[in-house]
């Protein structure tokens, strides 16, 4: 039996296989930040296609926290109700659902707001990026509360798991890096201080919800004096101590131009996942130009990760799991109505 199609668990949530759809922004909402018909068809098609865990795209915890004017939000009950409609539909077809709650920080492109960040350093001098305002200590407390409130709404909407977005140069990631965090208070300076907001946000969330929480990080920001995989190992260990259920390992995104750009080739980020997995006992999700069932099977069997996130491949192939089931000669994983195609 293939490992990729075997059952797995994150926290107390049982998943029918180890295929994960990672969060990918669809830019299909509007000023309401609500789930639209597009999202319902898009995600439900992947649920029908057999994916074990669907992580719904970065969803803002406040208006200025959206990446763009076309992203989802979950800072109001009206938004929450549209998420519930989406979750209910996907659950009908056996997928477990996670929501990535996010704050874009200095990378927000929302036209009507001024972005916030740990320090007043713009992501880029080019439009649409604006110079952010540095968060005050009071502002940091508000951000933590907004994350916790968003988590409550996600749980009330029926999501099985929450993912905290601390990757790709968005707000929490900006705090982690010594290059984008130049604060002189307890949230800046040392590695421990720069990790503080992520750890405190996790604690705030876990005080209010009882579903599993996982965290997505950029393991390395590809800068000479920036955030490194060794720092990610430290953070992952600290997150495990306070009850995070899984780590989702990506990389990059914190700078417009980087010092050390890796070769973008299949499995190029899996070494990061493996290093994190060797340091923690909670499940680790790997991602990064993984496109075939054989690649996913290989990194699972080699102990590099516990779950495999297929991003662009699941945009191309909603029925990827069925294709894997045919390849591995495990056709019981194929939806009965589609068997004739395989």
C-alpha cells in the first residue's frame, strides 16, 4: 500500500490520505471579503477529487490585513457564514478543511488602508506597496486579539484545523526576520524576542479554540544575514512545546530581491521540511514544486515529511488523487462514478 494514500492524523483530525492542498490565493472576492461562488466550486471540486486536507487560501483577520482587495476575510460574522457554506459543501465529499488565517503586514496591496509592520520598512519602492507604519505595543496586542477572534470564527464555521500564516514575508514572518524587524522593545532584537509575537499569538488562539492549530513558516529567507533554517528549528521546537499540531514548511517571500535564490526545481524545499521533521515529533508538511505521486511517495518513505502539499499541480489536476490511485493500483480510492475513466 502506498504511503501517500494512507491515512494520517493532525492533532485529533483523521485524514483519508496524506495529500494536502496548500493555501493559494484566488483573488476572486471583493470589498465584502466573503466567499464567492468561485471559491465554493473551486474547493468543492478538490474535495470531490479525494484530497485529504484542503487549506483554504490566506484569509485576512482585518481589512488592512488582506494581501489585496480581492482576498477573503473572516473578521465579521457575515464573512464567517459564507465560510461555513463552503466548509459544509466540502465536508460532504470527505475532505477535512483548514483555514489559513493571515495578516499581510507590509505586503498588503489594499488601496484604502496603510499597512502595518514591525518596522517602517517598505517591501518595495514600487506601486502598489506603501511604506508601513510600525506597530505600537498596543497595536501588537490588537493583532493577537484579531488572530484569536478569527480563529474562533473559523472554528464556528466548521473548519477542522486552523493554519497560522507566519511565512512568505507577511506580518508574522516580518517579525521573525532581523532584516525586517528592527525594533528595540521586547518584540525585536534577539531571536527569542523576534519569535515572541508568533508564540504569543499561538497561545492566544489556543485559549479560545479547541481544534488543532498548525503554523506555516518560511524556513529560510535566502538572505546573508537573515532568517535561517536553524532559526526555524528553534521556532518549531518552541511551537511544539505550546501545543501546535503540525508545521507547514515553505521558504522565501520576505524580500523583493534576495541574496541566494535557490534553483526552482522539483522538491527544492523538501530539505527544509526534513530538517524540521528531524527536530520535532509533530507532523511536518512539505511543499515546493512537488508534482507527481512518485515524488510524494518518495519523500514520505524517505522520512522527509508526514504530508505532501501539491500546490500548482492541484490547480491543474483536481482529480490528482485518483491518478495516484491508478498508478499505485489502489483503485478503491477512486470515486465510484469516475472509475470507468481509470
